[in-house]
């Protein structure tokens, strides 16, 4: 959007991203959008040239459709090793009925479908075209010049808008010159000239104050537009602009709108459309499939590969003959990402759905707790898409949260988050799995940091990935939250909607009390888990369902239910469910779930048993009693005990009192302390004191992290902290004083957690002394330049994260234990300025006193 002053002069622009909406004020605006969108929003009418026929071109690498379509071979030849790939520019003439974003998306799909073949290894994101529109400039009819670098700058300035420059094909020059003008070398030269003049002019023009709008929104659509819950960092905000009332156009109406065309979302769209719903899929990138394709994770890890997923795998393999040189041997394991993108695109359109690329969903239209539509930012401005069912497949519950749903994420309680990365890309790649950082998808500064660092890391690569490889994002707090206990006890539900199979592929450390006592099993232990429909439904909101990584689950449970094959099946299931809700004119939760399950069982997406499953929780008193009785034998049955700690506590206290033998007594004491019960503190102190030195700890590990993320001594110390007894502090501090810079992160974390839980100022001097050890402090990064320069080439680097996590945990504990000289606060203030989003979130929340 563009905001104007009281005198109708442009005062700045409004942008949308995952951090919300921001106004950027400026006395000069350079509009480099392809259709001069900013200039049009500011009120400048463009002059149209030519008729309904428009020429578009599109560039691909690797494929060659021969003479079937008009093309030219570009003079460059991208290479990978000894292999050279031809790049082709295809040209098509299309009939234009309108220049809407939807129409441009339709043409893009048409052209992509025509030029694709199985040899394609890359393609442009967008179509290239010469706009049939021009501004009326300050120098209309300027004579053509042979050297475009010498064009008078007046042709770039709209006559009716002071302080605006247009740097696109809409510039006021003869149409026959535009093709040459749009060549990169000419744009570079002209960009420098315009930038220099814009800088000079900006010194002469005062900044205009945006005027509050007094429009009256039309009354045809009831409801309130709610923007995303994520906000720009306070340190980067210079105030707010009150826009007042405004009107937002309705861009489309459909039965089902799917926000996000990723692993789950694209399959929601295919399924909903196949079952008769008028469906629109919104995707920010110009490809489908999300992390598995644009993210370059083109290989399954774990996951249930039957049902609809089996159809996908066979369909992708059938994109080319079995003897094609790019064909994969294990078609149910890996794929060429460009084949899978094209399969998804074809299936979506064949089913009758639409897909809009280059669109960011940034809010929700809500009326009486019903989500009636989605607010979207398109290149041409804001708009609303109305639908009977909204499927939030953003991967981080963006629309549900904007509508008012509660969510969980990193914050004051923890900075635990699964490791992430951004891959290098070389032509022909399909699987570049990385884990070298933490990424907050909802923080525009953090995402910028990742791309800047990636370009520094992979200087010799053909490209860097277009989508950060994040495994953990904001999670809905739904009608049911899938817990670690649900998974370990194979909990069944009457409303199961998806079935999942995986190990605990945690990419980091765990925080659930169960895993603190008894760590996850190693790599080859596979768990199966059901996810009920209730875990995809926001509390109190209707007409919206959430899929994928945004579902309602504890963060330590998410590694089991986030695998790609399972989420593809989940997408199909939610698409079918959504189509039924449209047909029956009811809310999603009111659809006959058994009818849905019968169809999914027929498709082999769900096991037969779900048709008769009932909820297996809560456990009976007899089951709890048996579990507590067995606990003394190496924590056997702990997963059942922790399903209901309140009911189990008196049984545990009784078992502790009757336990015979030090090992059994310590076991019961360990569990009681973790539950905040002081019985048995002396036993755990004795167990800690029995260690003359630290045992083998755990340093942060991303890729390949299975099993424990702490030692037994770490677990005992954390349990002492949970009991919150000051008499345990000497034993804890004695171990803290043994820490050196080379000790593992898990030991640092255990000491920090225990000290801050007890909260005794006596811990502060010891924590301060550890922070002053060589190399322990000073690891914050506060600029993009520093992030780039400190990037480690290793795509699975953990060294930097280990250093930061040690410092952050110690500083937080010091701050909460008194921090008399302000050292802990100073460190947290540094991280509250860090470009890493999760460090910023954690430090800022701790300083704000959030719980």
C-alpha cells in the first residue's frame, strides 16, 4: 500500500511480511515493481498501449522442447562439474482479458505446463513481459536515444507525483525500446543514476506525514480484519501510524481456501478439489511442495508411505520413463524436486483448483468466532478471499493465530527449538539437508540473516535455497495437544484424522519431564502416533483447520508427527474433510468423522482399527497403581505414570516411603522431585554428591540427534531444581564450580535450570564466575555483516550454537538469581539485539518478566 499526506503527496509505503505490516516513511520512492504497482496505488493513472494480445517469455535450464514452442538458447551455459546445461527462453502470446494477479497466475501456469520436461533442472520464478502501460512523465515524448544510459531522468518521474521514480517497463519511452531498456546491464546503469538523484532530491523534500484515512468500509461483509500476531521487533520500530477505517477489496470467493502450498497444503488443495469443492491454494513461492521441493529435502526420512502418499510417489516416478537418467531407484524414498513440483501443479489444476503464486496471507476476517476469509498481500495490494472453509497450511498456524488462536513457541520459558538451515543449490541437486542455525520463520530480520549468511557460507554454489529448512515453528494450542505421553502410550482417539510413524528425530535437546528422566530411544526405535482432528482445530474458532507443523502438539512430540509422507496423507484427509463440510454446509468439527475415516481407511491412509477406536485415556486407577509399582525397576512404566501426575503423586509418595534399597528409593525420589515434590530431596542430593566429577555430557547436536540430550548427573541436578529446596543448592553449586569452558552444554544447562528454579541469590557469584571463564561469553551477533562474516562453511555446524546456548542459559539463571552487578541483564540485553530471532525472542521475554 501507499500512504499519502494531507496534500496527497506520497508519504511512504506499507509492506507485509511474516512480522506483520510496517510503514516505511520516505520523501522519495523508487517504484521498481513490474507494473508500477506503487505508482498506481498512489493514484497515478497509466496510459495503455496495444490491444489484448500480450507477449510473455519464460526461462528454463536443462530442458529443450525443440521447435514445439518458440524459443532462443541463451548465450550462457550453467555448469555443474563437467556437465553443461542449456538455458532457454520461451516466448508465448496470450490474450489478456484483465491485468489482475489471478490472470497473471493463470498464464504462468499455462506456460509452465507447456515448457516443462523431465530434463528441467531450474526455471525462473516469474514471467518476463513488456507492460502495455506507461506513466505520463515529466518529459513526455522524449526522443529515443541510442545510449539508454543517457535517458533523461524526467521520463522516470510521473508528472502527477512528486518524489516518485518508476524503474520498470512502465517508464515513459517508446515501446520498441523497452526490451533493450529492461536488459540487466542497462538497468544497472540507470539504477545507479536514479539512486544518486533520489538521494539528492530526498535532501530537499521534507518527509510528509501520512494522513489518517476517513473512509467508511462497505457494509457488505461483516467481521473484523485481524492481522498476524507476530510484530516487528521493538528495537526496530519508530512508532505507529493510525490508518483509521479503510476498505479492502474482495479478490475472490471459493468453497475452500488453502493458505500455503507446502507438504500438507498442496495436497489439501488437490483432495478438496477432487471431491468437488471450489478450491484456491495460496503460495508465496512460485513452486509447490514447500520444504520437500523448494527446501531441497527431496528424500523421506521416516514416515508412513502408504495410502495417498503411495499415489504421489508413483505419480512423480511416472513423470518420465523408467530408463530416464534422472529416474530414482527407490521411488518411495526420494525424487527429483522439479518433477514433484510439476506433478503437484498438474494434479491441482486437473482437479479444478486454482493456485496463486507470489501471495502472502497475512490476516483473517473474523465474525463471531467464525473465520470467514483470509487477508492477502499481492503485488497489486491487499485483498480479502472469502471461503466457507479456511485451511491454514502456513506451517506455523499464521491465520489461526491472527484470528485469535493461542499458540506455543520459544519465549521466556525456553529457547529449545529444532535445528534448521538453508541449503546450497547446484544444478541437479534434490537433497541437501542442513542444520547449522536456528530460524524464526516469523521474524523478517532473522530470515534476512539466514539468506545473507547462506550466501557467505556457500560462495561457490550455483545458488542458495529459496526456503529455510525449519523443522519447528509456531504451534497451535488446539482442542487437544498431542503429548509425548500420548505417543509413548499409543493413545487412540475416536476422531483420528492422520497416522504417523517416526523415531524421535529431535534435532536438538528435549524439555519434557519424561525425557529429562528417561531419554528417547536411539535412532532405530520407531513409534506410531495418531493425531485427532481436535489437534487441528483452534479452540473457539470455527470454519478453520490447521495442518502440518502448525498443529497442536508439544514440541517434543512434534518430531514424530512432522514427517513428509504422513503430512502428505494428512493433507489429503483434511482436503476430503473440508469438501464434506462444504457439501453439508456445516463447520468442520460437525462433519460425521466416521464417514471421513471410512473413506480414509478405504484409501489405506488410516488403519482399520480407527473405525472402532475409543479414547484410551485417562488410564484407570489400577493401571496407574501398576505403573507406579513397576517404576522402581529402572523407571519402567514412567510413561504411564506421567499421563496423570496429580493422581499419581500420592501413589508415588507411598511407594517412595515403602521402597527397599537405595536404587529404588532414588528412582522414586527422582520422579517426585521432577514433579516439584520435596520428598526425597536428600536422596537426590546424596546421588549428586556421589559423583566426584562430571560424567559424560552432551553438546548440542542437530543432524543425527537421537537418544539422550543430557547425562544422568544432569538429570539429577535438574530434578533438584524442580523440587525448589534451598538445602539442595550446595550440592548443585559444588558441581557448578567444577565447570570449565570445555565441559558439555548439557552440564551448563543443568546448572542454570536448577539454580534459576531455586532462585537463591547465593548462586549468583558462582554463575557470574562461570560466565567470566575464557570463551564462555560474548557470542551475540547484532548485524547482518557480522552474521555473514562469522558463518561457518559446515552445513551441519553446531559449534556456534553450543557457545551461545551456554551463555544464554547462564545469563538467564544469573538474572533470575539476583544479578547484583547486572552482568546477566547486560548479556540478555545483547541477545535482545541479536539478529537471530529465537535468541531475540528468548532474551526479550526474560527481560520483560514473562512467565
